[in-house]
C-alpha cells in the first residue's frame, strides 16, 4: 500500500507541544517503563523525525548507549541534528527509508523502535523483516500507533461540522490489525499494550490549533475534504463553531489519545 504522506516539521511540533501541555500522562515514561532499557544497548529508532525518541532513550540511559535515528524527511533530520548539539552529538542520525533495505548490519542491534510511523510503510511485512534482520538473538522490536478508538471526540466534531465521512487513517486502521499480525508471524513473541492520555481543553483555541495541524493542506490524507484553498479556512471555521458548542455544553473538551504499543522479541 503506497501512502503519499510526509509529516511537516511545524505540524509535528505543534501536536507534540499540545500533547505535552494538555495531556494528563507522559507517553515517553510509559514507553521507558515497558522497554526497561539497559546501559550499553545498541538502538535504532526508525522514522525518528526530529529525534524525540532518540533523545528520550539517551537521557534515560545517561548517554550509555549507541543510539541511531533514521528518517527520510531531511527537514526533520536537520532539526534532529541541531538538537543533537545539546547532547554533544552523541546520537547518530542517518537517512533511512523504511520501504528500502536498511543500511545497517545483520544481528547488530538490541532494540529497534518505530513510534507513530510504521503504518506509513508501503509493504508492512518487508519493513518488519528488515527490523527483524537487524536484531540480535533476543533483540526486541517496539512500535507504537493509534488504536481504533483514538481521538473519538476529534473525529466526532469534524463529522458534525462538515457532514463528511472521516477518510481511513492508516494508523488506526492498520496498527492493531495488519501490523500486529505481521509482527506475530515474524517474531517469537509479541504483546500489545495500551496507553490512554486524555487531553483536556478549557478553551477552544488549543483544540483548533491541534485540528489545524492535523488537517493542514500538506497532509494529503485529508485531501478529500478540500476542493480549493479557500475550503481549508472555511472548514476550520465550521469546526470552531461546533467545538465551541460542545465546550459551552460540557465545560471542557476531552480528547483521549489511545495508543497501542507492540513489544516483540526476535
């Protein structure tokens, strides 16, 4: 399945900032609690973006690990390398396309992670086989993605405001089904864990900022919503009106992020 999508630096930063500011739980800590990282590990983060996960691992291990981040988005890699200066450039960042052969040696890693990215792969079994190839004998794969019940309020408000059906989202439609199944076929064991994080908004502005970042015109997943450039702002205004109505009725907007984490052993 070819998915024509690439995250922009500004959209990603906006959503991460809103998660951190309005969320009730820390997803990075949840991941670390599951992974139980050990000093000396060799780690690859696939689809690393601006390096958020790599730097989380680095801090948790106090630099006592060999950590590489790989991504195809050059603008995000530039941002990661700039941030890396704060970590004495100890994290390595490389160009990596998870639809192609990974430029790393067989059986060389203790952990491969892929957070909120694997569902954009064209050929899921192939991408997972590349991850499997890189791992040592009892190495582990950890990957995260949205579950089918993710952000129900978000989608409800958009449907009410536009009268349109939500287009299929690669994450929530593929993660707990196609991706989990493919991992189970290639790995000795695979467990699915669930993380829920309610984002609570007492004003409409941050909810709309999140919505704008999610629906912005360069996010081609939502292209069916917009017939012209003018449609984007018109639809944002419709969503704002409906969101404000829900806020006035309930006193707050609670959008719950529901994330799955698959932890597999080679």
